[in-house]
C-alpha cells in the first residue's frame, strides 16, 4: 500500500526515510508492539521537513535509540556460539559488554544512520529483521568477535576502513577458499598478530624466546628445585628398564625445555608409545604433586587459576571421570578434598572422604571400599587432574 | 605415485560449512610461522569434517574436548584428534590429494587413538573427501606411512565406533574379567586398549583369537617394562593369588592365557560373529 509523503523531497529529490517507511508499511498492522513503535518513529521522522534539521536529527536519534532495545541484538554471553565460548575462555578478564557497547555506539549506530536506505525488511516481524541487519550486515557481531580476539577495540573503532578491507579479502577467500591462496591468507593473519615492522622469521624467533621464558614461569625457584632435586625424589624414579631417563630428566626436557617427546624418546631409545603414556600417567602426577604440595613454586594467582579451573571444570572432564554408577565419586570432588591448594591443613584422609560419601548416599559401602577409593584417586583421577593442570598452566602461558 | 579421489570407490564427498574455515583461520593465525599455520588449518578442517559427518550420522562428537581444538606450540601443534564420547579419540589426518603418496600418521598420533581417518583435500577447501579409516594396530605393527589400499570403507566407521563403545562399556564395568584386564594393563588408555582388542578379535581367524588377545595383554605389560609375572603380582588378590604364592614365569603366562580365553568369551558375547568388511 503506497503511503503519502507529507514532507518535501530532499535536495536530490528523494527522501530516504520515506523510502524506509514505505518498506516498513507491510508490518504496520501486525501484532508486535515493537514493530508498531519502530514504524511510528520513522513516521515521525518523515513528517518533519528536512530543512528543520535539528528536529529531524532528534527524531532520527530517537529511532536509532530503539536499536539498543532490539531483542535479538548481539549481546555477549546471551547465547554463545562455540567460537564465542572459545574466545571467552581465552580472555576471561576482557570486559566484553563494555567493548560491545562502544562498538555499537561509536561505529554501528552511525553506520545504521548512513545506510538505513539499504535496509530491506524481509522477515515475518520487523524488529528481529532490523536486529539481524545490525548484527550481520552492519557487522556488530563480527566486529565484537574481532575485537575480543585481538583484544584491541580501537582497531574496530578507529580503523574501520582498513578493517573492512581485511574482512573483504577474507570474505573473498572464505567464499572460494583454495589451497593455493591459503599460505597468503595465513601469512596476513599472522602478520596482524605481530608488532609492526617485524619480519616473520624474527617474530618466530622472538616468539620462541618469549615462549621459552614463559615456559619458565613456575619461577626460578621451581626450576632450581627440579635441577637440584634436594630430596632426590625425581632422580630416583624412571620408566622401568630405562634408568637413565629419570623423571628429573623428563621434566627438564619435556616441560621446562619444551623438547619434543619423540626426540626425547629417540635419544633414550624408549619407544614413544611407551614414553608418552608413562609421562602422562606417572611423571605428570608426580610432577604436579610437587608443584601443588610444595609451597611457593607458583604465584598465588596461578593457584587461583587452577582452583578456578577445577571448580568450573569448563570441559566437564573432571566430573565425567567417575567410578561407574557413582557420579559423585569423581575427579573434581576428590581434587577438592585432596589437593593442598584447597586446604591449609593436610588433605582430607580417604577414610573421612569415604565416610562423607556414604553419609551423602553417594555410594553404597558394599560397592566401593576405602582402599578402592584411594586407588581410584591415585590411578585414575589424579593423573587426569595433573594432566589438566599442566595443560591449563601451559596454555595460559602462551596466551 | 600420487593419488586422486577417483581412486577411492568408497570415498564420501562432504561440503564443509563456513564455520570450519573460520575456526581453521583462527587457529592458524595463532601459530608462529606459515608452515605450522597451514598444518593447523588443514588439521582443523579434517577434524571439523569428521565432526560434521558424524553429526549427519547422529553420532555425537566433542570438539571442545579434543586436543586439536587447542593447537598451540607448548602442547600439540600437530594434534588432529576428535573425541567421540564413550568411545575415544579418532585421529583425523588431512591428505593432500595430487601430492600424497601414502597415509602418513605421525608418531605422536599413535597413542591413545581408537581409529585413524584419512580426509582428502583438493585445491578447493570448502569440500573434502572422507577417503576411509584405519583401525588401531598392534604396537609391533606401527608404521608412519601406510598404503592407501589398507583403508577401510568410511561407511563402516559408525559401526566400528559402535563396537568400540560396547567393548568399552564392558571393560569399564565391575565384571570380574574386566577388572583383571584393567589391573594387568595400565599403560594404555582403556579406549585405546579396547581398540587393540577389537583389532585382535576382528582381524584374526577364530582359532588364533585367544593368542592374539593374550599378546595384547602381555604386550601391555611388557610396554611397562614388566614381565607377565611382575604384572600379575602387582595386584595378586585380583587374580586370586596371595603375595607369598611362588609361581613360576610359565605359570603366570598360563594365567594370562586363561585370562585371554575369558576375555575372548566376553568379547564373543558382546561382538558376536561380526567381522570387518575388508576392501
């Protein structure tokens, strides 16, 4: 149904807002309040003659202000995609809501004002269609993800044009990705991650240097401890039949120096298929036992991080490691009882843990005795906790 | 001689969603050099492809619990595993068609996997080809390069995963034989060990099955540097022995042989007479 344009045309002969209103009119009689409100606001704009600039700008601002109220507007954490979850886990301290608000106010809303004539609603309702347009076409969603990923909101705010060029290149590639173009795209992406003017080989060298330094984050005291091994515990242990390959050597080589396990296996003539599980099942637990039970090797925030990871168990690995048919007897629960990072005093004795589980009716006494509980912790749960702890700490080092 | 997709009668063509490229790009950008970035990119596509294919077959897989989803220099830049809950980790290796001459599996990928899938990649990256899969091999039969002719049809992978799930459910149970097996072998993950048993069971004539399973059991002990005697005596009560029992090495090997027969009986109950289709 054509509408009556009550205000004179703009200097170029077309009132863009009238066209916008025209496209919105099919939604005028649907049952959504928000749709009615949006249409009324655009009608208000159109009714003000373009030469009454101030009034018209105020009316336009009122309409644009409604964008903040759109129910499906991208909001961090509302309904996270796997990619968002991944980024959030990487940068937990990043204030994503504040970044999103800045991007919305400083980039996306002005862009909406400039490009509103490109808005063609097609959905069943007007408001969600407008929300999708802002999220996708005006790229609120992608700008936020780029900003979280780079941890540089200014890149999205101040350098929008360059960002658009980069995205365009990516979009062309993504629409028709080919093996031949892959190295160029990766080189560009990696270049964005390194400081301006630094060559790729130099960056790789510096990155390795930083990684090596970060690999020693467990403080010099800890490194000295491993090297000196004052109680001789790490020197005394080795995989069966390979006495030269002590736990001390393995920790120095694999954890501190980040040497490749296959290279270490070759050097000591141990089959890799033997060394790797042994490292995971025996060396890591012994190692973490030292890290966690001996005081002062990590900073308090590292212990906080580890506690947080165990409590949150974001991947569900610890809670999923449980005795068959006894889900409460799991690696997370036992870690909270047994690890020194949770307790100033000694770990809770297994007998007490066992009694407490019986009282909670988490298991029947006949199904699992105290020795079996201890065995489950030592053989299954603690190796998993230890591997996860190493993974978490090592991954955070790289970030 | 290099290969083309036309050489694989049973290959499955799969269009990848845009998400796959986005994840691959994200991970590749975090690597220190282009070569590693490219490897990570292709690994991510391969892992995502299998995840996508399994979803189409209504089989759940978990990207977030796979090592390949955290590719960084300090842990596993060349990881390409996909966790199938209740089954184990499937290795997804990208194979560059027109360039590859054999199915290459790095040393680091042999351990703790339940199968290895070859994902063919051509010039266009938005489409891949699931060429086939390889079951776990016995530890004395590991090779880095495997002829493509040894791949099994991809369409059989869902059944294979189902077998492994059934086997794992048993091995994790309180069944007396399962408990003895768990005590005897500690070196491998249970998922990987079930896959070894499955290979021994499925690739062997009936009369040799028990000796292959005994090899698996004593092989796991010897991987830990233990003789059968030492492995059994780690937890004598589980095998109905007392610490002071003085049994010879031969006696202990007999005990492992008897355990292998018990395991075989259990596996026959679980897996019946099913055999893999061989190409």
